[in-house]
């Protein structure tokens, strides 16, 4: 996952996160903006995902930021 690309396209990424995981709160989305670790930790804790599952999902989302 390229965090620089995600940060540069944060508005698009934020919407993609909310589309995929619709019950993320605004506070969680805001917290995610600050670091890849926070994003990974929140998704792991909230959805019971492994780090690898989170990484794969975020790579997929970040590859489609221009969609």
C-alpha cells in the first residue's frame, strides 16, 4: 500500500472506505487519515480482519482511487 498516494487522494479514499465499510464513524475516518497503522488497526479491531486482509483490501481500494 502506498500511503503517499492515499494521503494525496484522501477525499476519494475516504468515500471508498465508507462505501466498503458503511458503518465506519466519522471519528474513525478522521483517525485513519493520520496514519496507515491507525487505518489498519481500526479495520482489524472493528471487522475482525487480519492485517493481511486489511492490507489486501486497502491496496485494492487505493489502486482504484481515480474511479
